[in-house]
């Protein structure tokens, strides 16, 4: 039970001493959540324009989204690219994390740093670099190019998640399997991989979100029938600003919440497994 005079640290700091911190965190969360709380009712407006609060309620903009070939095409492209990118990033990120866990020294640290660069470098710089490379290879305005770019962005998330899982894994189990005659790939697939499944699932969810929500690279390299949902939303806001974008935003908020709940559930299972 939450008590203000209850100590929360070894130095006997109580909840009462931290009220200012709780209030500050609450204000920050409120500042971040308010835009979402405004978008949701706006998506149910019957008006032809974005308005808050809505004067009349309607599902017309959800019907407009579901009945629009352009929006449906963008949704299909986004889901397809996100799923393929997630599969590629999960496989490569898992193998990279396993390989780096077996190597020590400066070379491993260098490789790890290079693989983390897509997360550290500003996304606009990555987009510019991808655009110029693709302009020479003919991958601009293609699903293949978008999948490759999103896979590069997603690999660091898988690398971190699986790497954390490997830190708590006893590699002697794999060594025992190999000592009994199993090859290294077979020992990895049958002994190590099943015990990393929760970390892999967590990394895959992060990779999916990284691809699904990405808009900057999509603005540079795709358009027309290859446009993703975030890119089409950006174009909608720039060109016409109808409430369809609020309906799409609401659906994406719901999807993000569901993925967040799934990640928390996986983390809870992972903690139970470690104990």
C-alpha cells in the first residue's frame, strides 16, 4: 500500500520527500498525453474540418479511411514493409548479438558501435545518405529499398534486446550440448535460441514499431503507390487537413498501446524466467 511516510530508498527518503518529483513527472506525462487525448475525439467529428471539441459526433472519417483505396494501399505497404523489415532485423540482430557475445576485445566493441550508428545518427542524415545511395542503385521509390532502410534502422533495437538476454544466459548449457556431439549451429538452435525467445520477441516488437512509425526516410525515397501510412498522413496534413488523418492517428495510437502492453507482458515473463 502506498504511504507518504514509507521509505523508498536505503537513505530513508520517503514518498513525501519525493512529492515534487511525482508532480513534475505527472506534468510531463500530461504534456505528452494531451495531444493524443485531443486527437481521439477529433476523429469522431462530423465536421468537414478538424475541430475540438466536436459539435457533432460521427464515424464518417473512419468510413472514409476504410473506403479509400489510397489509404488502404498506404496501410498495406506499411504493414508489409514493417513485417518484412522486422523479420530481417530480428534474424540479423539476433545473430549479431550472439556473435558479439562470443568475441572479446576492441574489434567486438568497434563492430557493436558501428551497428548502433543508425540509432545514434540523426535520422535526417540517414535519410539523405540512403537517398543518394539509392539514386545510384535504382532503389528509390521501391518497396525493396524501403525494407532495406527500415531493417538497418531496426537492427539496433534487436541487438540491444537480445544482447541483454544473453547477459543473463548461462553459456555452459550450450557448451554441454556441444560436448555431447551437437554442432555449434544445432546447439544454438535447440538450446540457446529457445531460452532467448522472450528477448527476441521484445526486440522484434521494437523493430516493428521502428519501421511502422518511420516517416523521414519514407519522405525521401518513396511516393505514389509505394507511400507508407505515416508518409501519406504527412502529405494529408500539408495539403488538405481533413479529419481522416485524425481517424488514422487514433487507430495508430490504439495499435501502439497494444504493442506497449505486449512488450510489458513479455518483460514480465522474462523477469519470471530469470528468477
